[in-house]
């Protein structure tokens, strides 16, 4: 399988990233282990999580996903060396704090390493911008972690083009570690990244690992009415796509899927993988069968006609 570099770093990954947000949430530990086992057995190697996963769930405090992954590493000798492990810092962790101050980053890194039962994080990402902390302070904290061997490369999530450009310029001028990747909300349903961030990332050789690659499951085609989404974990996120524009996009996905002998989810992911500058889309699975379907996207080559059709159906995004 072709590997892609994460920015200018020496990290290379297969063109599909397994999202860990469901581990310990909608996928229990046994199911999570089975998904992780199948993922690496299938030749894939890129796993993304965050310290805050899944703090939003009732009774959860954050760290649930990292804890499950850490237990999987402990139960599978050699597994840690087979994957590129990404996690994130900066979201509100309650009493443990939030933000991108040097103190919080360094304390949060230690907590993540403990939960993950590992000695290093391959890709450590700022989960969201923190305008209250100077970029210099944040980047120097990451520099210390890299020097200590606890982090290999850094990335940014949910940054606007202006702040990302400012951070990259500071890294270059001050000789500090640079954000080697960006994690934006990006899919056929959400194409805002293309306006300013895509040109910047391509010019600066910043890798892109977009999240919500299936628009919270909408692009799988299983949610075509409010009734379909009712009671589901992502009901509120899917609701905004249930409009004429969203349903027209699903019609185009259906047609392309039939023509390629694939599923709508595979087509939606393959479209992202084929985009210039993309390292890998992130998607999560709550069963091995679902994972097997998603992994098929990395081996699916869309025709030029199919890409044109999908571009036209999704131009400008479908939010609202």
C-alpha cells in the first residue's frame, strides 16, 4: 500500500486514519480491540485519538479512548511499533485544565502517555487554537517534548488560515517545530477548508487529515430522514444535512457507488483520498464489518467522471 508523508516529517502512513473517538464510548473495549486488531492486520497503521474523548458522554471524564488504546497496546506485544499514534491536547478536561499553555501541554502529555501505556506520541496535535497563549509558548513546549523523545511531530486541529500561517512563519523564523499537519472538518458535505486552508497547506507542505470525513455518518446514506437519525448518538450533527441539497448529494453518491461496485461511504472517503494535499481522511467504526467496508475506500479508484459529478453535487458545501 502506498504510504504518504505527514507534512515534511519522517512519519509515513497509509491513506486512511482510524478515528478513536468511539473507543470506550459507542464501541466497548472488546469491540474496540477487535477493530484495532483488524485494522493493523489489514495493513493499515494510522490511529487518531484525543485526551478529551469521550468526555461528552454521560459519566465520562475524558481519556476513555486513550485508555482503551493503551490497554490494547499492553495486550498486544509489538502493536505499538506497528502504528503511527496521534492524539490531541487543548480541549476542556475539567479539573485537569484546558488550553495550550506550556504547563498544560506538558502535564497533558504525561497524562496521555500514561493512559496510552507508551513512551512516545508520534503526532501530538493542538486540538483547537488558543488565542490566550502566545504561539511561541505553545511551540516551545512542543519543542521540549520533542527533545525529550516524548513526541515525534506536531499538528494543529481547527485552526483558521491566518493563525496557521502565523504559526508556520514563527516556526520558520525562530527555528521551532512546525505544525506538520492540519486536522479540519472536511468532507463532501463540508468543503469550507478548500477556500483558504487548502492553498496554504499545499504551499507549505502541511499534511491534511480531515475529521468528520463521512459528515457524522450522513455520507454513509443511512440517514435520509429525521426518523432515521432519531435516537442515534449523532442525531444532532446529521440533522443539518437533511435538506434538499444534502439528499441530492446522497443521490449522486448512490449513482457513483453503483457504477463502481462500492458503497456510498467508500466513495465519499475515496473522493477525499484523491484530493491533492490530503494525507488521509479520518473515520471511525463501531464494528469489524463496518471497518472492513471503510478500509475498502483506500483501494477504490474513482473515475474522472465520478469525481466531477461529486464535485458538482457538493460544490460550496451543503450545510444549512
